[in-house]
C-alpha cells in the first residue's frame, strides 16, 4: 500500500484525478476500480507492487508493430480495472474484486528494482504495463518506469485510454509508447452498456495529450459482431485518428472472440474485418493491420515501393527488412521507433 498520486481532499472525501471517472471517495471506501481507498482523508493505492503477472512477451503481442519490432517486453500487471467489460479476455485478473472472488488484494510482492532487474536479465528492451489497465497500478508503473529509463529500458502502456490529461502529463517523461484500445468503434452506447463507461470523450482527450507529449501511439479497435458493425461509426473513428494523430498512426482491427459473460456471442467474421480494413485504407490510414487472425494482414510494407519490411505471424516478427528504420529498396523512412 502506498499513498496515491493525483488526488485532492474535498471536505471529508477525496477526489481521485487519475482516471476520467474522477471518483469522489468517502472515508473508508474505494473508487470504481476498487484498488484506491480513502483512509483517514488520504487516498492510497492498495495494490502497489502486488503483481498478478510478470512475463516476457514479444512486443508485437501488445500489439506494438512499429515500436522496437522483434524485441521483447517484460510485461507486468496488477489486479483490477476501471472498466467492467462483459467481454474481457483477462477478466480473471481485471474483475477479481468486482466479481468478489477475493476480499484481499491479490498478487505477489515486487519492487520496481526487481522488475527492472528481471527485464534486463531476460534481454528485454522495454517494460510493458499491460494485461489489466495500467492506470489502476499507476504509482508502481510510474516508479518502475522512472527507474527503467535510468537503466536504458523503454516503457509502454497497453491502456483503455481512460486516463486524465493530468495523469498523462505526470508520466509522459518516462512513457515511450502506448497502445490505446478502442472497443466497438468507440460507440458511446456500446461503452455504457457493456463496460459501464459513461463517456468516450476522455479517451480522445487522453490521446491528444499523449500526442502533445510525444508518446508514440498505436491504436486498436475491437470489432464486436452486431454491436460494432456500423460502417458510419467506424469511418468516424478512422477519420478522427487521421485528423488528430496522423495518417501514419498504426491501426489494428481486432477480431472479437467470445469470453467472460458473453460466451454466446459469435467471433467476428473475417469478412467484416476485411471490409473495415479496406475502409480504413480508403479513408487514408497508411498502416492497417488485422489482429487475432494469425498470419493474416499482419505484415508491414513500404508505402512508397511496396517492399516487404516486416513479416509477422501472430505475435511474432519473423523477419525485419529495415536499414536504420528505412526501406532498403527506396529509402522511405518508416514511421515508428526502431533499434
């Protein structure tokens, strides 16, 4: 347990300004995430250093396709989330408190020093704060990221993007890249019904703040059958990315697979993913990928001459054909961060 960052006292309550819910928390209670608690008028992070995952992953698993491709990321998570998605693929760690499967804070104790040491020992080039929502273990992520930079490691968030601009600014100096996950084409009704998220606007504000702070961004969009099939909402999301983040922003169209409370839903038809892939390209996005369909539309080609630059299968890079981040055939400089 550690005193939290980004909060202020309001009478006998505390206001958490870490995520966009901005919970006003009475004495002895927790916020929506269930891991930040008002204790005697101060806000505390209950899960500081209590990790439920500490693994080595290919960076492509995040997914980050244009950030240190072919490298490994030491990936960590604490239990909990500020969403409660009915379709969560990591529900057993993200919803452990909401489902009341544990009354105690779960996880194994780690220090930031231990995480950095493990990352270096395993030949990783970065640390990824992932699997659940890094916002809910922000304090530990911040301390670890700061130490990681001193040791020459990069830091990446895999996030739902529901951070406040203050949170982004606070960690920006140490956060090198972020994969921001949209669901259902960012449709507000979908978010409210299936994730209990009252507004999607904070996600867009978070992304703009990341852009201002020069954090490298990749975007995913989970295409959910029936609820995420509207072409109009998909085009709207793609156009926003082009206008606000740039047409070179890597965009991953993810296949939905049934999980958690929606096991009766069907996986996304590949035909629908293909349709959206074509729309994204037509609208002007340069780098568009399909996820959760291993071996299908995962490669990176030079936008100028068509040369195969990065070949992938699933979450692994099979070959990297770059010279100082450029196409070896025509010299085009690929958008991204390369070793």
